[in-house]
């Protein structure tokens, strides 16, 4: 009876310890998903914005969004008016924040060792 109770307590403590680790990794994964969703949303907003403000077609608006977000700066397909330049500026500043957030989350996930723990757990449970 005492032995089975001790085994139960050991298993429970091991589960709780692993559960805290799972919660931490789950929090990081949620932040990574949030960063990806914000990036996709900003691309959609960029496409709609360039179609509305600049009068671009879908593929031209997508191209303008990509070169604006990536800060490549090849130049506009068509010249932008005042509101088009304001929208492009807003898109650049917004995406600098989004990329900073994504890089921070990913680097914390890797540098704090949680990626290694996640891959080790995956290897243990799936092989």
C-alpha cells in the first residue's frame, strides 16, 4: 500500500513537472502562431490597402505589399499619391514591429532551450 502510494506520488510529480514544461512550450508556440497570423494579416491588409488607395490590381497589390514589407524598395509600379505614400509608410512601420516581435519570440524559444526540449520529447514519444 505504501509502495503504491509512493509510486503514485512520483508519477504525479513527474507529470506536474512535465506539465509546467508543456505549458511553457505551449505559450511559446502560441506566440509563434500569433506572430505568423499577424504577418498574414498585414499582407492581406497591404493587398487590400494598395488595391483601395493605389488602384492596383490584385497581383500588383501583392507585389507592392511584398516589396514594401520586405523593405526591398524596387519602386512603385504606379506613382502613389499622398495617401498611398502614407499607407505605405504605415505598412512599413507596422511590419517592423511585427518582424521584431517574431524574431524576439523565435530567438527566445531557441536560446532558452525549449526548442531542444520539444524536439527531444518528440523523439522520445515518436520513436
